[in-house]
C-alpha cells in the first residue's frame, strides 16, 4: 500500500490523484473526454475485463 498518495512507478493510478487526460467511449461507443465529464462533477472509472 502506498501511504504517500503518490505514484510509486510511472503509470500507476491511485485513488485521489488526478487522472491523466484521456478519451474514453461511453456506453453507446461515442468518444468522450474525461475533462468534459469532470466539469459536471467527480468521476468514477470502472474497468471491466472482457473474457471473450
């Protein structure tokens, strides 16, 4: 566990730290920028592993 709330290695993501700028797809496959979502309030990213 990283108690300093700082990335220990490049590319590491930790709760509470800003996410890097990225474009993701919404549920309908349309691209959306994280910065645009952030304007509306906090964001929760959920990563699901596709096993098919």
